[in-house]
């Protein structure tokens, strides 16, 4: 975990051959929110991308490096004081040439906060 104590995994469920539902709890008191933004904490997009990478590494049991990000759509602001619990739906597939493709949708409650597709290279 790049940011120590930034979030914790509450549950991980495999829902299909390559599909996972993961619930996390974001630490609203983490120091990253002191600067993003004071008095009105908003989840930094780069932190969400890092969380998805770390969860994918856990699923694949591999160290990964982002190769491409496509269709990155931040659809709603995540305020960790109001919505600290997030649900991430991940569709994770590994190609013949050892690339890991991920499609993600992140929710708080029933609100879609983020959609993205990315490809990682195994290290």
C-alpha cells in the first residue's frame, strides 16, 4: 500500500470467472485530505487509480505497472467524511502476453463515482 492506512478492505467476493466485488473503507482522517481540500475533503483521482492497482495486484498476486488508462470517467465526487465506504466492481483478465486488463466501476451507495479501463504489465 503506497499510502499507509489510507483504506482497508472490508470484503472481497468473486462473482464470476474474472469478476470481483470489493468493499473498502476510506480513512477520512488520512493526511492526504488535509491538502485535498481543507474543510472539504475530496478523494484524489490518482488515489482511486492506485487503489484499483493495489486491489488488482492482490487478485492476480503479481506486481503490476500501469501501461494504459482509457475511458477514465470521474462521475461523482467522493467525500470520505460523507461516503467512506466504496464498492468496486472489477473485471480482471490476463492476456496470453501476460498483460492484465481491468474494467472498473466504483460506487458509493448507488452512485457511480468512477468508471475506467486499464491495462497493466506484470513486473
